[in-house]
């Protein structure tokens, strides 16, 4: 059996009634977390532009838009996917380096709404979509990740898998779904050099493309049988090395969604270790700018590749600057959405401190990545004292978990553009999702202000 | 200036009034040739499935569908792009190995129709789209081509460029158009192993994705500035080596659309050299199956990679089998659309002869590729006689050109599902395109039967 067939069997055989209770509970938290990010993103400029495109093109009234109103399922997936990947608070999986929610959930939600499916159906599809995304991401990590925004590339398979489950496709059709997902997989990291809006286009298009693959497969539109391992397939074309066992080991016997990490700070995950340590330090001692000679952040190479930036000029870039985030967290004692703003971006003290922050790759930390996204921060005081802090697990990792209460608080903070009653209504529905006979009203009745 | 800026300047500075007359005349032939393939493809199963998807999703009535009726511009581009890449008769550029028509023309047509633009506008946009596709394709050929269906990947830039021209985008907006085109570029050759329908999805999605890029850029949606040459950009991620001068040399001083080749035979271009030679032989001598001991086809490596297949089981696969095409052409003396059918696919004589055809890469021919798509065919007769034929330029290359009359005949043959009056009306309009004040009625009034 080829890999697509193995994944197809897994998708067919995964049923809601067999899901352990902790998986159901955790999946609902992932969905709540998705909605917080999606609502927070919906007012941002890139999302407003995609919203304009979606309304310009038009489409049947099949699924809700996070910006209000409805459109075709694939336009809903496009917009709602883009919207939850902008405030840098969406979930992340360490081993595959994938944000699955922003691709899998909008696609699954659109189709579940369109087909009038139940909360249980939606939960099950999300579990399946995460599993497939994460496994493919792990198989190609980390050479793939250097060039490719794998939330988008691997996420396309996850969107496709989730929708294939909801549409109850046959094994053959699921193989075609995966094949056409893989051949549409795209998204280059080059946009990061300019902090460009492509970042939001990627997960939106991944959600949409995965959905298109499943809708076409439902009509028996065919694809490559071996899109993953074939000689001109995804693995060979888009990675330098890959590990097939990551796709197959324990497939169906474990639930990778449980490995999901939640983001409490509103910046790139690769900055969270240092933010955690600096907040901890700020809480322990009153350290002022003038006390500090310099700061050294030692971490894994990928974090350096993505976040070594001493001169962020936009809020967006600042969230991808390890130097900025480190300085901000120490001086402000926070890393949440509100603390990243135009004032703090140009705050003189933050700018002065960040100029004294050096970031380097550390061989030992790098060897533990991506199982552990660790950092050591050394703060050299002018007195000669050195404060050294270290973490292997940023807050929100399964090993350093956040509580349901903390996630609800995060959701309320991110969802503040909605009225309190709409917010509470949505969170209550999501946290009791398995009891909903239809997900049709999940978003469509919410008032968008 | 980075490459995207150079291309943006070229796009802005290319105006219809400066186009040489031969470029205008040739571009109209490219468009006529596009419509023939698109009409012939529109009844095929994969296109009917995409048509079903497009109607299922719905969209505003902005642009014509080759299957009849109208939809949003990007759904029109998706369907009309897919439709002209199925009967294996769409045009091809040797140096870049790109079929530009099937991606560039549907995107440009949809937008020109939507915005009620003129025939001159459309011609100019098509010239620009071809130029950009071909140059990017040449820059990454041929390492890119091993994994990537570059009609789709490089074509995405061409679609984007053509639409950017029609929308009169600014230099900055065009840079963003190209950036978001590049980061959506996708399409793996793996589908060829199974002769799958992904082949049609690729150019359709490329047309659609390029269009999305330009529509978003019109709203100042941003992208990478250096999508081509950046360290995590298109060149580095998707090719082993690349040649930047192919983008910039003589840019604006020449018209690469004039290098376009037309396909007279209804199979993969990499089989045409041998088909030409076998038709020539069949016309010269009456050679029967029983006269032939074996046939040796020597050609360039890429042709072998794509078309070495002794066991085609579908018509589609047979068009990608050099062995099949060689045998068919010698026994039937033809290579047109009609001769590829279910009867000839399983014709006993063709099957017997193809089992005696060997195909190998020839070092000297390979060294001349892709400037020359050549082959030597040696036919070993049972009498001991060897007939040797050689070509550097398959029929339809600029060096072995087809006439306007031949292209009109091809169009009429491919467009036969339309009534004669509709066909004649369309061809007359296309061949006088520069006189049309609006392209709105080009397809929309045609009767689709």
C-alpha cells in the first residue's frame, strides 16, 4: 500500500465514537483558540483586502465569513483561513512546525456548515486534519521548512483530509484528494524578508486548495497515486530528506492533536522561549534598562533563521524579531497582543535594549530541536553579575500546558471586537460542540460589529 | 533594481501601439490556437468535473465559461485554463518548455471581458504574459522541469503579469502581483505516472492564482520583493540552478511570443519529432508491420523521462508514450486528434509494432536541447535495410512553421463541437481582434452545443 492509501484507510477508520474523551475535550480547545485568532484577525488590513476580493468575486451562500455574511465554501475557507494567521497567536505543533488550526478548521467548518453536519462530525474531521498535517510535516521537517511555509504546504493535505472525512469519500477518492492537495501545495518563506501579507494568503489558499481537492475527488477527479513518496512527488521535490515512518508509525493508534501547543504571546513561536524567561525575570526582579550591559539569547538554528532581526520597522516585523521580543518582554513584563503596538514598536528604551541583544545558535539546543524549542538567555548586568535562565518548553507546550481557563481568557481578549454576548455564545457552543446537532449556526448567527 | 521591479518596468512600458505588426499577427494566431484547444477540451471528463465545481460554488456573472454561461473572473480562468490543456494540442515554447496559452490567455480574457477592454488591450496583455512566463521558465530550465510542471509554476507569473497589465497596476503593485504569484506557484509532475487529471487542474489553477495575485495587488496586498532571486524564493527553492540573465537580457527589446511553437499532432510535444519522421516515411514508402524488425528512437533525456512508456492503457497515456506515438504514426500516417481513439489505442498492429520500438537518450541531441527538440529514428527492416531519419525541429516550431491556413484548419477541426457559424464567427473575431472595441462578446454570445 502506498502512503496515500494508508492515510485514506486511517481517515475512513477514524470515527467520533472511538475518540478518547481527552481528545474531544482538547480538540474543542483548539477550535476555541482558532476562533479567537480568527476574530482578532478579521479587522486587519490583509484580511479586509481578501474580504474585498471574496465579495468582488461572489459565490453561493454556503458558509459563513468571519467578517460577516456568507459565500461559497471555498471562499469561506480562504478568508477564514487567512484571518486566524495574522495576530501570531494561533496554535503550533513543535515536531512539524505547523499551525494546523488556521488551515484545517476553516475548511472543515465551511463544509460542515454547508452540509449541515453535527458538532461530532466537525470534531472528528478536525482531529483527522491535524493528524495528517502533522505527520506530513514531521516527515519532511526540517529541510522542507527552510524554503516552504509548511503550515500552508503540509496544511493543504490537512484541509483536504478533514473535508474528505466530512464528505465521506471512498478510499480511492481520498487518495485523489491527497494527490491533488499535494500538487497544489505552495507557499515560500521569502515573504518574511519584507513582512509581507503573503503570510495570510498562504493558509487561506491552503484551506481553499485542500477543499477544492476534496470537492473534485467527490466527482472522481483523479490525481497521482503516490503524491508523497513518488519520484516526482512532494517529498522528492520539496525536501532534501524525509522520513516515511513519521507518516505510518502508530497511525490510528495515537492522536497527534494532543501534541498541539497554544500561543499565549502574540509573536512568532520562535521568540516565546525568550519572552517567557524575560517575563519571569521581570516578575522576579526590578531590572532597568540602565542596569543592563548586554543580553545573549542562545537557541536553535531555525529560530535564528526566522527571527534574527535587529531592525523591525512594522509591528508585524517586530513579532518576528527575537531581539525586539526579548527587550520588550523584559521591560514590559508582557508578550500579549496589546503590548505589540505602535508605541512600543518605537519605544526608545525597547530600541536601546534590543540593540544590546545578541542572538546565536547553540549546538546543544539545536540538537534537541524540534522536540524541544528551547533557549538560554544570559543577562549581563553592568555590576558584573550574569543572570542565566533556561527553558525547553515555552508556555503552552503540552509539557508546560495552559489551562482551559487561560485559553478562555485568551479567547475573550482576542475576540473583543465582538460583543460580550456573541463571544460568550460562541465559546459556549464550541466548548459543548459535541452536543450540537448542526454547526450551521456556529458563526452564521453571530453579530459581527 | 530587483528582478520583479525590472519585470514591472517592462510590463508598464509595453504598449500596444509599439508592438510590431508581426507580433500582433502572431499573437492572434496564438489566441486562435488557444480557442481550438479550449473548445475541444470542454467536453472532456476532467473539464466537465471542474465545470461542475465552478457551478456548485457560484460567483458573479463576470466572464464567460468555455462550457457556456458565465461566472466570476477567477472561476472563468480556472475552467478555461484547464480546458485548453487536455487534447495535447496547445502551444509550446522550446527553451522554457512552457505551454503559455493555456494559462495566460484565459486569465487575460476573463479580465478583459469583465472590464470591457478592447482587442488591442487583450493582445498586449497576452504578449506580456507570454514574455514573463517564457523568461522565468528559461531561467529555471531544466532542473526545475524535472519535478515541476512549469506551464503551471512559471505560468502563474504569466497570468499575473497579463492581468496586472490589463488592470493598469502601478510598479509597486506589479511587484506584489509577481510576489504573490510566485508564492502560489505549484504543480508536481508526479501525476504523469498515473496519467491523472491533475494535469488539467494545474494550468487552470495557475491562471486563477495569477489572477488572484493581481486582484489582491490592486488592493495593495503586499508580497515578497524578491520572489524570484530571494534566498527563500522561487529560484532557490524550486531549481538546482538558474540563470538570471534569461530574465533580463533584451527585456523589452524582443518578443518571445514569436518563439512559440504550435502543435499539429495531438500528443506530448516530446513525441512530435518522431511522429513527423514516421509520417514522412509513411508518405514516402509503403512499409508494413511485417517488414519491420525493430525501431530505435534516439532523443534528448527529458523526452525519455516523460514519454518512455511501453504500456499505455488510456488514450491520455498513449499521447505520452513515445513508443506508441512512433508506431501509430508509421502505421496510420497521422498524428492528429482523431487518430488517438479507443480503437487505435488497442489496435493489434500498433501494439505489436510499439513492442519493437526502443527509445534512448542520445548525448549529442541532448546537448542541443532545449534549443532544439530533436530526434533520430532508425527503422531496421527484416531485409537488413536500415532507414535513418533525423529532425531538429518538429513541425510547428518557428524554424519549421505552420501557416495561418494550417492553424485555421486545426482550429476548425478542434472546434467541431461548435456549429460552423459559431466557429467562423469566433475565428473571424480573433483574427481581427485589434479592431474590436470590446472583447465582451468574444465568447459570451457563442452558442455552445
